C-alpha cells in the first residue's frame, strides 16, 4: 500500500533554526531586547508573525502594525542573506537515505512546513524533486497545532490521514499530527516530544526495518 510520508522542514530536514536565530537576534538587539538561544526554542515551528509578537512581548514593547510589518521584512531579508550559500550539506544527517529509501519503495513524500521560504530551501539543497507535494506557510491560514498543513498535504497526495506519517521536531507539530489521526514521529528530545507515537534523536537512529514497519 502507498503511505504518505510528510516531513516538516526546519529541525527535521535542515537546521535553519540557527539562521532564524541570528536574524531575530539582530532585530531584537536593534530594539534593545535580550534574545537568547533559549528564547529561540520557543520560536521553532511558530509562524513569522507570531515569532515577532513573542519577541516584542519579551521586551514589553507595543508596536504599530506599520513598524511590525517593517521589522518582519527586515528579519526575512536578513534571514535570506544566510541562505544565499546553502547547498546539500545543509541537509541533516540520515535524512537523505530515508528520502531515497521511500522513493525506492514507491512511497509518497510531502513537505508540511510553516515556512514561507520552504521552496527555495528545497531547491538549494537539491531535494525538491523528491517531493510529490509541498504545503508551506504560503498555503495555510492556521498554524500548528492546527492540523491544516498536514491535512492539505495528505489531501494533495490522495492518502487518508490514517495512512499518513508525520516527521516533526516541534511539540505543536506533533500535536497537529495527532489531532489529524496521523502517525506522529518526533525528531529530537524524548522529554520534549513525549506526545509523539515514536521519537528519535535524529534520522541516523531510524533504520530500514522501522521504515518498513510503517509501510506494511
Ligand atoms: P519563515 P518549520 C518554521 O519552519 C520554523 O521552525 C519557524 O522558526 C519559522 O518562524 C517558521 O517556519 C516560518 O518561517 O519566516 O521562513 O516563513 O519547522 O515549520 O519547517
Ligand atoms: Mg520544525
């Protein structure tokens, strides 16, 4: 049978969180807000607009919509400057073998990401052609834990939710997959991602027999 394997982007396929951090930190500094790597954890899987709100709340800053829009553009331009030179080396360890194995087994692969920059990242890392469907921040109105992004992906692939498997590094993403009755696989720390059906520290811990067990 054909299953849909839906991958989150940041924290699962690539570690763009480090670039998001640098760009948010630059903006925070300009606004006189202290922004640490610990704070950045709270922004994982969260939309760009919500991320700015969290940072402004951190600094106790109330801003006009005009200022917010300006800062969102500024942050994204800065973020994109870090992506200029990325290539396949940006793909996290163990991910490519899993993607290729799924292709070999004729399984369906989708992206389910909150990022509006997902397509250029998949292009630059040379894996966009492995995806049968892409759903990203440009397609959805409701952020995770709302399951919209994963529901759209399964629908595009014509696969039922029960036959869909989601790889996620954020708690909100795991919750979204669970709400959709999909199989949730957490990538990261077991304590943080305990709501996931399965948890792996990273893709190097995922072996062929586990993937087989998901397919059949
Ligand atoms: P952008 P994911 C998310 O990607 C990131 O984890 C999150 O930190 C970011 O704010 C969000 O994308 C929006 O990204 O500013 O590029 O539209 O984990 O859902 O793949
Ligand atoms: Mg993520």
